[in-house]
C-alpha cells in the first residue's frame, strides 16, 4: 500500500511511503529526480501536493489533480505517475491532443 503527499503539521508534503506488511511499518521512499528528468526543469523531487486522488494502475500509482505549494487556491489538473517496480520515481504524464 502506498501513500503520496498530503498535509502534515499544516504544510503540504511531497513524500511517498510504502507499507511493509511483514514488519507492519511505513517506510518513506526517496523520489528524487535528476534535474530536467521531467518537463519542469527545476524539480529535483516530486512536488508537495494535497487534495489529490491516487489509484493503482498495474505497477504504477496515478496521482491526479490536487493543490501544490504554489497554487493554494486552484487545483491543478496534472497527472503524476509513480513507477514502483524498477526504480521508484515520479514522472509527469503529458497528454497531447484536443480535449474540447
């Protein structure tokens, strides 16, 4: 089971945690990114987010919408993908095309 982001002590957090069912404890997982690994060049880790939805999709976790640190009022319509098998990492899902 995974948790991603949320609010702790009144501040948005950008952590990802995995529940170890053998030890019955939560483990914080590093989600560091190389600069430029996503289209938002200044990011070096998944940005803090709250008010989002998350769902499992195969070996990935989709994180949809929510509020970031820079947008406390308006929710963003971004989709982040947490890859959980090869190298735990986030990437921004980019869709192309008309959506009218």
